[in-house]
C-alpha cells in the first residue's frame, strides 16, 4: 500500500534532500570491497562484558563465531521485536523509515558494517532508487542500519577486518531473550505458553517466528524444537550454540513437535533470505512471549 499522495510527495522531498545532502557533503566510501564481505544473520541481543552496553550478535555461517556489534538500548529493543516477528502498536523510528522508503519506492537492498575506527563501528546503507541505474550508499551507524535491515528485509554484510576486531569483544548472551538462527526465532517455553499452546511436557524451545526454508518446509510459530543435531536445546542461547556447532558443510538436523506430531527437518546453515515484516500490525506473525 502506497502512502497518501500528500505524504508521498513530502517523503520524496525529504528523501531527495537527504540524498542531495549526502552528495554535497561528500559521501564516505566503503572501506572494503562488497565482494570481500561476509553475509551474516542477526541472532539476538546480548551485553558486552558484565553489565556493559548492549550488543547485537551476528551469526557468521560456516564458523562457530558470533560477532558482537555495539548498539544502543532503543536499537536493541527494535531488533528483539523484529526477531520475534512483532511490530510496535505505532511505528517506531526504524519502522517509520522503512515504511517511508517503501512508500516512495526506494528499496534498501543491503547494509554494510565495513570498518572500525577508534573503537567505533562504521556502517553503510545501500539503496536502490526507482529510475536510477546505480545504487545510492549512505553513511550510517551500524546499530541503525541493522535495525532498519531487519524491518526492511535487507541483507547484512560485514567486512573481514570488522569480523576480526569484533571477535575480541567479550559478550554475554541472555537466555530469556528471543534468539534466531536458520530463519527460526525461538523463546523460552514457559508454563503459561505451554498451557496456552498445548505443548507436550518435554524440554525444548518455543518457535515464535519462521522465514525462508524453515517456513517453506511447514514449521510454524507455536512449534516446540526438541533437538538440534541430536541434542536438546533447553534455552534459546543453547539453540544458537547447537546450530553453530553444526559441522562445516553439513545441514543442521532439527526435530520438532507441531500440532501433536513430531517432524524432522534438515536446514542449510547459510543465511536464509531476508523477509520484510508486514506493515499492517494486525498481520504481524509470531508468538507473543
């Protein structure tokens, strides 16, 4: 659905001013070649060290690494809502910007975390503007870019030098938060949810949202993941750890309960295709945890 005509014109003018301002000020160039960067998947939000600032944890396929990137509290909340397939009752900043881009037919195709300078991560938006042959790149804080990518359905790429630097950051995962891997978002299966959803009395983690191959194979919110590669995930972070432990080049084998039946599913550990969250909040998927 397009924006009303007045707001559409206003958004176009604002966006045009933004793009002109970028060129007038001299846009920052990417610090690494796009082909050299690694596509990653947003896993969850954690804390840097003990009681430190929030970090978004990015899963790097083919390795056992999770890459922490510093973010702010607002971005942390937006990312956690997005991982659960939720949208706020009214548009928050990242949702609003995503809606504006969609309304004026501008597509956010990729975001990059391409450099770290003086312990500060640098990011970039890559936009495709209708009627322009070349994409437009806009300097951004990685926290804003990552939150926007989650809502707009854009891919996330990280430069090798950033991956190496971020591996040195100590972080702590939070077991009561939503965690995503393989396009599956999971939360703890507490007693209230078990009773409401009629879940079996077995250990596992609750699926709150699915996308990509997992959704195409029939896994739905409300399923209970019983095993990953033969091991029982008792917390969302353990689910992520078991996915990361999948041997390189092999698929992850999941066993899950759904609507009274058990199923097995093999999924590639590569990053699943991104998905734009529904703009209509009444249609937003997911289990409210």
